[in-house]
C-alpha cells in the first residue's frame, strides 16, 4: 500500500528488553522522523534522517538508536526499555524543500511494564 | 531556540459556536503549517501558510499567517462535533528539514 506504515501498532514489553519499532514509506521521501507523543509534551523529536545512512539527534534521543540503510525504512530501537519510554511513537516523512510538510504514520502505542 | 506557543491548550464548546486557536512565537518562520489529529491516528496536514498576512480558507476553517510571520491563527466558524480533535501548529525550521511543533490544542465540540 502507498504511504507510510508503522509496525507494530501496539506493543507491550518489560523493562530492560530491546524493542524495535518499524517505519516504512513508499514515496521515496528523503527525510524521515521519529517523534514521541505524551500528554502535556506534544510531539517531541527523537531522531531524524536526511537520507540513507545520514541520521541526527532530535530533542530527546537518549535511550534510542536509529538506522537507515534504505531510503524507505527507518527503524527505531529501544536498546533497554524503561517505563519512561511508555508513549505513542509516530514516524513521519517529507520531501525536503516543500515547506517541510510532513506525512505521519498511524503511530505505535508502546507500553513498558 | 525556536518555540511555538499554542493557546488555549483545551477548548470545550457547543456545536454551532465559533472559536479561535492561536500559535505564537518570537521567531520568524518561512512557513507555518496546521495539522489535525484524531484519537488513535497520526497528525494530518490541513494547510500551509507561507506569506506574511496570508489568509487561507478550508470550508469553515480560516487560517491566517501574521504579517511578521511569527504567529498564526485558526478560526473555526459554526463548529461541529466532527471538528473534535487535537490541532497542532508547526513552523518550518528551514534547511534542517525539521518542523517546530506547538503543544497542541485539544478541541471538543459537544452536540
């Protein structure tokens, strides 16, 4: 299907476990982003990528790792999950230069017990 | 650091009422976007304003970009229950490819 997809949509894990959230886009957009959304904090940028093999930290990168070996995929890994990482995670992409208008995936609701 | 302040944070109104949401900054943005997010979904782009003083209309929604490109407003006329959701403003951070998001305004329209 065309667009931006995230998997899984829901995930429950335990403290200390490694978790990977997947993001896939079919538009060949150069930029991709990972946000977390928590009540009272709005959308906070975790990491972003300007192109394959180019990634950079956002506002709240600690405890997260990203990679981008292919343009269409941008996985986010929590190396050792903590309860404070319980959140809703959104992936987004845009075409650089077009006012940076972003297209969001449906989100992954992650609960860390 | 560029920041966007949205107000109000929460708004609960009756169907048929009008409302305005504000998005303010001390920084100049080259463009500003408004997104709407429904529960369980990702934000969806409503509009992008680019020119200072620009006004764009989307049915009952009117978006305005301030003359100095530091602020924006969203006005909804005769709100309907279907307008319920989280409204987010976002400023283009330029060559970084990133957006600066406001905290959002949660709107509830009661029938």
